[in-house]
């Protein structure tokens, strides 16, 4: 005599295959861009002009500057880190440190410019978003 067994769905969550490296890079860049644009809108609502003086002329740092300075450095940096990480796995950890420190170090440029307070605070937070996105994305790749 045999017993018939029915299978029931497992309640233990299965680990899905990690997302591909290009997906991680694209998601990190897109996510950081969306967050930085939301911060820009909040900064505008708080009275920020995002304008500063450069060589005697008033220059706007947003929204084009926000898009460019989020997508370009983060996209290039993550892509280079991922490619070098394929060659030497330990490079990804080094890239995480650099990816955190570089955006934070460049806050000094924002602080030294003559932005109004709302713009300065908002732009500083944008640097933090880029640093966090780099670390999280590279951890996902690692």
C-alpha cells in the first residue's frame, strides 16, 4: 500500500537570481536621478534658486546640471567599477569606498559657491544620494 503525497507551496522565500550588472548600474543611476530631481523640486519649493555666479555671470545649476551631474559621474563610475571588478573582484570594495568619498568630497564645491541656503542644502543632499547609490549598487554587484 502506498500513500500519495501532494506538494504544497513552500513558505520559505526563494532567492531569485541576482539582477545582471547592467541592470544594477542602470537602476542605480535612474534611482539616484529620480531622488535628486525630487530633492530639486523640494529645494525650489523651499525658495532655492539654484543659481550662482561664475566668472561674473549668473549661472543656473538645475535642472540640467542636476541631470548631468547625477547621470554622468555615477553612470561612468559604476560602469568602470563593474568592468574592473570582473577582472579583479576586490576592486569592487575599493570602488565602494571611492564611490562614497568622491561625491562627499565634492560637496566643498557646492559650499564654496554663492548659492542661497535652500539650494546649498539641497545640492549637498544630492551629493549624499549619489554616494549612497554608488555604495548600494556596488554592494549588489559584489
